């Protein structure tokens, strides 16, 4: 695996789990899968857990309904990435004493509506009082085949796809944390569970975009020891509203791929020799994947920008939130400075260490 510890988040995770014993039933290694995969007799069990805390404390999610919707969606998205069918979710809710009944009702409605959308159930959970609102979900799914989809398996010349348009998550984050307006509202992402069957049959690797496109591609690069080259039609993959919003704020549209608040689409690769069969079956199932580019031998993420094919410094981009202590204005300033650099010195090629 290509220098996973160059990414501060990966390094922290590796330090945290260094003393943990791995289950003999667990098929995936750390970082290799969006959900943990366990072999139980003739069934594969997919388990994942995620919390919503920082998003609430920073003001990104200030609508109780959205918080409820998201705690289900973020966990269902992990199941979608491994091709699992959800069995249900357990939810721990830490509710502040000052939380009004009306807000609590909206919170539970968001959870209920999301479960109904994904045809799944709240299996149980826990409630406590605390100083601030924190939700944690643990989702369980099953895979009725002898293998799951992991983040590992792509080969050079495989085609890279997204399940839908990208950038709405980061546009929403900009509107809430930087411009502090509601001009990019109605953020309500959907976990792409509908891709489970076709991806199980054709995809060579898969990961969701919960942390944005560049983070997703960079992690896949480090796990597979291959890079990615995105093509000239990349702008066609940007969410239309997000594209217009970034233009109005004079923010380069590619930064919608760089930020680390995603839209929970799936990024997956399809072997070139099965591309036509995949697309035929996808369209028959009313799916509309968007081609982004291809897998390459070089361990780089290449993006067409300013009439050049730029090898992005993805280590810098991924570590920036920690390096700036989550100061969103400083974070955006540094990204804009990086954009200025690649725009005015396009001959520079940045290879991720």
C-alpha cells in the first residue's frame, strides 16, 4: 500500500488500532473497505459505524431533521459501497437538556424518513443527556454472495465512474461555514444503495465520496498502488447548482472536489473489457453513471485544469484540514493559494508522497 501514513488521518487511525486484535471472521484489513466484512457461515455480514458531532458543533448541520437524515444516510452509504443490503441501524442519541421537544420531534422524523427511503429499520439504540447533540449510528447489512466490493482491485485502464454528480456537499459546506447564507439549501444526499447489485457484478473497487472526490481517489490510489487520470469532461460531473454557486462566489469549481464534505455518491472502477455490459445493465436498471477517467500506472491523481493535465498534490489537500486546525477560512485561503500556484505555474507537477 502506497504510503498510507503520509495522510495524517490514516496515521491516527493506525495508531489507535495498533493494539486491537482482529476478528478471525473479518475479511477486510484496515482502510480496505467502507464497511467491515465478516464471514458468518454462508453469509457475509457488513457492519459500519459513524457519528455526527463535529458537523453539529461547527454549525454545518443546524437543522435537526437534517441531522436525523444524515445519521442514517452516512451509514447506509458505507453499506452501498460494499454492495450490502441493509438489515437495519442502531442509533445512540446524546440529547442536550435544553433541546426543545419540537426539535427532538424533527430529529426523529429525519431518522424515520431516511429509514423509509432506504427500506430499513431502527433496530434499537441508546439515549443519554449531554452538553451537546451527538448521534452515532451502527448499520448492519448482508451480502448474499461469496465476496464483497472493497476499495482494492482496480487495474490500469479500468474506467472510473461516479454514481452521480459531485460537489453539492462542499457547496453546502461553503454556504454554511464560510459565506454563512442559505443560498445553497436543500442539501439532502441519498446513499446509492441502488448500485449494489450491478456494482457487485462489475466493479473492481468502490468507495463513497463522504469526504469528497479527491480524498476518495487519493485513498484508492494509496491502497491499489495505481493512480487516476480524469478526463476533459470532468465539469459534466459537477452538480449544476454547485457549479453555479461556486462561480457566483469566484471559487474555482475544482475546489468542489477538494473539500472534505462530500455528497455520498459512489466512485467505482469497471474493467475496460466489461464496460459495455456494465453500461447496458446500468441503464436497464435506470442508473446513470458518469464516466470520470481511467486508472493509470503512475501513483498520481491527474486532473485537467487551465489547459494542462495537473498532477495534484493530494497529500497537501488531504492533510490541510488538520494542518489548519479546522479553521475553515484559513483552509479555503490555503486552497485558493494552491489554485493560484497551479494556474500561474502549470508546468509544475505535484506528485503525492
